[in-house]
């Protein structure tokens, strides 16, 4: 991955315990002097860390200058042409869910990347109701970063915001030919790496959820086939709700859903 010309959506910080970051950096061979240069208790901005990974140029994009971003731009709007096909790496670590016009914002990010460049995203996926405008599913990113749009997802993982979190590799619903769903009781993040394989017109066609693409959803007359729930579903649901009386959280971190779609990675 080429870190030479980096853009971040929002001015990113190294978010977490200073002590934990100190341990992590030491584990990867950083000296105390180097760690002091990368992060302090007063300054958590990520530029020095990105430079240690090889960044020669870093631009930070935000709608206001309150955190000192280098580029003041509302990502609800198309980025200027001089920002397209410019960056070897674009990083979003918790900004896109706060942008109302998400399709335009993600399109901006994709268009900013040079052919062969990458996008890294860390984004809320489950149990973030009220955190931003949106919380995202794996399906969204697999369909957006598609070959049709000149991209491919290289890796996607799911994890939780704690130091001992297990990490799960997430399958593409199009490949397993089923919805990759999850209901659990912890805040849940997705981490994905996407590569721009070819410069094409991004999002020229709106993505479709993969199970609708693969199923026969049109009849002979070309109209959508009506889907009818079994008659017992609603009465059964009301009966279960009455019995439960109150919401009970799910104790398993991965919760319910088809767990075959989430492959746990060993440390």
C-alpha cells in the first residue's frame, strides 16, 4: 500500500488510551523518542504517524476549520476536479456516517484516488443508533467498491471497541449468495481496504443489494414479483413481544445471524 500522498476525511486523531498506544508502538519496534514524536497526551492528530508510514504529503478535509483541516470542503458537494485522481491513499475513520449526502461523499473519496491507490475505512456498523446519520452494513461497501465502479474490496474485518476484541473477517454476500446479517449487544465497527483497479465513471449506475441481483425478481411481464409474508408471522411476532415484555440484550459479541459469514481471526 502506497502512503506517499494521503487524504483524510476529517482531521484524524489516534483515538484511545495513550498508554495503549505506547504499548502498541513499542510492540512494533518504535523507540521512546519515536513514540514521543508520534503521539503525546496533548496532541493526538495522526499526521506524524502517517509520515512514519511513508507519507510525503497529507491533506485533511473538513467542512470547517475548527480542527485545523488543510482543505475546507463540504463533502456533501462534488470535490473540485483538481482533487480527483490525486491521492495514493484516502482514509475515513469515522466521518462519512456524519455526512448526509453519503452517496456523493463516498463518490468523492473514490474519485480522489489514483489508479492502483487505496481507500481505508473504519466505520460504525451496529449498535450506533444516534451516533451519526447512518450505521453501515458490509453489503454497502462490497457493492460500492465493485469492479463495475473500478474498485475491489481487498479485505474487510469486524471488531469491537475494546483492547481484547476478537476480529472477524467478513464475507461478501454476493459470493455466499445470502445476506450477511448481525444482531448483537456491542458497538461494532467495520474496517475495510479497497483498491482502485481502473479509472471509470464512479457510481454511474446505482448499486443493488446482491440477493436482489441474483434472485429472479421479475416475472414475464417485467414487473416486480410481489413478496407476501406468511399469514402467521405478524400474530406470532406480537405474541413473542408480549411474552418478552422487555428488551434483552444478546450476550454473545457476534450475536445472532449466520456466523459462517464471520470468520474469526486467531491472534
